[in-house]
C-alpha cells in the first residue's frame, strides 16, 4: 500500500530543526543523512539531483554554488516543507524576498557595528570601471568580525578629482562614525592620494594607508619599464598570443605539457605579465 501523507501539526515548528542547524550538525558528523538504502529513495534523490543539475547548466550557475551553506539550507528547507512546496515567483524574488534579505543583511551589519565601537575599523574604498564604462566606487568596512560591503556609488557623473573623492569618503566616514574609524585604505591614484591627505588634515585621529596590492602593482609596472625586462615581457606576450591564435600549436603545447595552460597577460594588470613568464618557464 502507498505510504500515507505525513501530516503537520502545531508542534512541528518547535521540534523541527532549522536548515542552518541541520547542515551544521551534518558537517560535524552528528546527524546522518536520510536513509538512501531503499531503492525508491535512491531513485527519488537521483531524479531531484538531475533537476538541480539541469538548473545549474541552463542558468549558467557556477558549480561552486553547490558548496555554499546557503544552497544546502535551501535544499533542506524544501525537504522540510514537503512535496507540496510551491516555488517562489518572479515577483516574489524581485520584491518581498529581496526586501527581507536586505533587512537580514542590515541585521548582520548591526552586529558588526558593535565590533566597530569596541575595536575600531578600517574603511576600504575600491574604484573600478564596469564593462559599460561606468565608474563605480565600492565602500567596505573591515574589523575583527570580518569585512562587510556597505554600499556602492555610481561616480560616473562626478569629476575624478581629489576634492570630490574626499567629499565621498568624508560622507562615508560620517555614516560609519568618526570615532569608530582607525584608518582609510585607498589606492595610489593621484586623486586618492590628495583625498587621503585632506582626510588626515580634517580628521587627525585617523590614518590614510595606501593599498599594498596597488603598491605592488605599481612596483611591477616600474620594473617592467627596465629595457631588458620590457623586451622579455613583450616577447612572452607575443609568444602566448601566437600559441593561442593557432589551433595546431595550441593542441601540441597542451599535449606535451599534460594539458597545462599559459597565463595570458591582461591589459590593466601588470602582475599577469610576470605570471605569463612564470607559466612559460614551467
């Protein structure tokens, strides 16, 4: 006889563990997965996994998403709800669910606020240009509790001057609270250098610190201007371009290097040029 449908009562909400707790217990080995020894259970799981995989492939979702706890929480929550689970609609994802996630993120931010007040924090600004040539500036806050993204500003309509950059950073420091800020980490562009000096002049209790990664990038750029190094880099880029533009040569390289790939130099990242030389050497 077919199994009867499992009924839910008012006590289920008290005795059912939250998906986050279930996933955590499984990681610790304190909770076993559902019994899959039964042939029917194996078939049902295989079918469910096939549909999940198909969603990944059609939507172009990176496979690393399957490693996220949030993905496992979602699957566990669906399993706890049961076979009558109705998926969220397009509208629900765009409006009510998104609003709840924003509120949830703000709650996480409030926990970080306590850490900012207790230990102080560092403000990090990262400016970049999108594929549509929009100038975006991300603002993040780092503290012992971790790094938190706070907001992003579209600065396309602003002049890239030190004074304007200073105004944006100064307003963000006001939002976080000057008493909580220990340092501001910026890249080494001339406008950021001026903004950092203006911040130190106005707020003597904080420090401006240049970004170490950007410093190394500029050092590598200067090294790359040495004639002998510049010639070597140019030859490496030409060699890489030749190999990848000729299918026969590329296949031969992969065959004799056990399917290795060369790191291809980027236009704006000086470090990748040196990584290209390293991969050619290997």
